[in-house]
């Protein structure tokens, strides 16, 4: 699936420059640092998102038989968070864990793992496509995010969902975060997953709860999630681009 990966802005820019022969000219790297030119690419990304959605609608990602489950589900990014709050939860087997639904909702929620297990469930066997070019197939079980949002009752102003995580991938004291719009949040295969391959979610794969957003690349599927916040914009989080990797230059939509 590497040919379908949406590249970080600078790599995309350089590819476009090379394709027109401008890469032979001095100063092309200065162009790649131009905020105005990057803004133009941002518009192109938005058009790409609209085109993909027009073609695929709300179609489901491919689901596979159990015979195709990979022998092991390769972890990536953070694999063992060392933040104090996560270490405390891990020490007691996540018995104190709560998933919080907050922000622009009529009814904020706090749900333990037992409470999540008691809600309607979805199980799906899907392929995880990493931006690095590798893929792996796993079986996930969890609560559809649509059901959680319906319980919380989003306010009319809500447009995006921001996922807050326990891990500090950058090592600078910040916390990993990610976001999607309500269309992807309500997709039937978007689930708050707590099981992988019929077992409790391993720590390396995001325990106790991670998001599966199956129409997205791997970096759009955050691990170690503790809060789901409904907002009218994501500009106030991190560097304002909608996610940890987006703040480094990755595409916000991240669709496949």
C-alpha cells in the first residue's frame, strides 16, 4: 500500500518539484520551506480528502477471515509509556482506568473497562497500514465510538473529535494526541478497542484502550487513549495541525 501513502508535506513538495524538473534549479529547498507554498499544498490535501470521500462514501474497510490474521501484530511508536499516570494505572492492572468523553457534549461520561465491556460491541478483522509501508492483519474488539458519542450527545457546535493519550512520544512532557472529524468518528468500524486477537490489548499495542479507525493509516489510530474530546476546531491543541505527527508535517486526513 506504499503507493497510496499520503506523504508529509515537504516530501510531497520535493516530489512535485522533481516531477517538473525544478529540482535542478538552485533554491528549491528554500521553496519547500515557504509557508505560502505549504499552504497551497494544504489546500491540495483538502481537495484530495473531498475527492476520496466522494469516491468511497461511507464504505467499510475490507474485513478478513480469521485464517489471515498475522502471527504477531507489530507495534510501532510508543510501546511502553513511562508517564507517571500511565505507570500508576499499569501497576494496578488498569483497574482505575476511566475513558472520559468530554468537551462539546450534553452528557460527559467516565467509563471503566468493565463499563465498556457491558456496552454494545463490534469485532472486526482488518489490515493495519503503516505510513512506513508495512501492513499487518489483526482481530479487534471494542465499543463503536458512535455508540459512545450517542450516549454523550454531541452539541451542535461539535465538528471534530480529539483523542488524548497517556504516552509522551516526543519525550518533551507533552502527550500524544490525534483527531478526526465526526464523519470518521461515526464510521461503523471506528471503535474504542480493548481486545486484540481475542486477548486483552497488549501494552505495546495500546492497552488498555486504543482507537481503531479502519479507513485511516496507522498514525491516525492512537494508542493509550484516556479521553475523547468533542470540539469545534483542533487549532488549540499541540501545534494546531490536528495530531502529533501532523504537527511534524504529516497529512491530517491520513485516509486509505
